[in-house]
C-alpha cells in the first residue's frame, strides 16, 4: 500500500449509466418510499391504539413495520438525491456506515421473520399454552436478540469488506454501498474475504430460513388435522401474510448474496436490490392489510373515527 493512495470517497453510479431511467427512478423511489412510510406508520399507530391488536402477532408486526421504515430510509433518500443531482459522491466513512446499517437491518429482519414464524407455530400447535409461552418478556427478548444478532452479523461483514485496501477505482456500480459492488473495487485479491463472507452469510441465511421452514412444517402438519375446511382456512390465513413476506424477502435477497462477488452482475444486482431493499419493505403493509381483517378494521377505525 505504500505506493498507493487510499480511497477517501466512492462514487455511486446508481442509474446514471442509463439516463432514460433517471426520470423514472426519482418519482418511483419517492412514491414507493412515501407509500411505505405512511403504510408502516399506520400499522404502528393502529396496533398501539387498538386494544384488540395487543397480542404477540401484532407486537412483532409493529416491530417489523418500524424495521422496514429504517430499512428503506438507509438507501432510498440517498438514491433519490443522487438521481436528482446526478452526483453519486459518498465519503468513505459514510459508505462504511451505510453498508453497516443496511446489513444490520437486513439481518435483523431475517431473525425477526423467524421469530414471527415461531410465534405462528405456537399459536396453532400449542394454542392453550400460547399466551403463557409467548409472554411480553419473551417477545421483547426475541426482538432484542434479533437486533443484537443483526448488529453483530453486520459488524463482521463490514469489517470483512473494508479491511481490504481500496486505492482505485472508486466507482460503485450500485445505488448504495453493497458488499458485492464494493468488494470488487479492492486493489488486492479479495477472494479469501469473499469466501469467508459467503460462508458466514450462507450459514446465517440458511439457518434462519431453515428455522422458518421447520415452523411452517409444524404449522401445516397441525392445520391438515383440523377436521373442518373453515377451521383449516382460518388457521392458515393467519400465516399467509407472513409467508408472502418471507418468500419475497428471501427470494430476492438470496439472488444477490448467495453467490460469489466474482459472479456479480451490476445490472442484475441493482434490479434485484430494488425488490428486497425497496419494494418488499414498502409493500409489507399492503400484504398484511389485504389479508388481515382485524388490521383492516383497526385502520378504518384509525382514519374514520367518527364512524366508530
């Protein structure tokens, strides 16, 4: 490194390499971001105000909504400003902070979705003991564990990425500082760091996903034994929103992170990132509201108070 100058800033390309998309990206990101904020704030307010929603399932949903607001706020505002001004300049410390915050929130969501799957499993498989097991203390402990695990996981990946030397080029082919896009800019061989990060990332994602799948195996095995069709449908309908969120989140995220950075495609990476970092957290309120009658009623009560 003695003959190289360390990079002090990066340049996020975003969608500037396709000028036609800039006119589309700005209103699209603003619309989705605003919609997501309003939707998630509405869910949090509805859960807090409606006493019928003071149950474990909605406690986790409230935390998921808060997490999703933070998740989109890490990337979208910067992407909008970058598209509007045409300048993707971001300092080295800001890039480190953005990557750390993004992966903290992403991993926390993995653990939180797993906790929500376990919550649904207990509600269906052990309904009589559900209230005792899923106490307020237990719920808080699970949420805190999710956040702490996400922070530790992200700290490892941030260190693994930025322990590499960066001395040019400094153009990140993405709309935020993401591991595959940044790691490819290292001026030394990054394959060892890539392999370590891939192994840790894969084990974490697959573990949380496997626990979620096991919870749903238990749910399905219990639901199919319910004698009435209406009973089976009612039991499974409480899980459909969560299952939709899990499929969207893991499906799009795995497309980017469960493959080596050497096989990373900038265009595919940016498009896939729009789904798991922008659309999925913004659409979660819609997913839960469309399939949950109690949430629909609570939102109607929140915004149409005079009728109630």
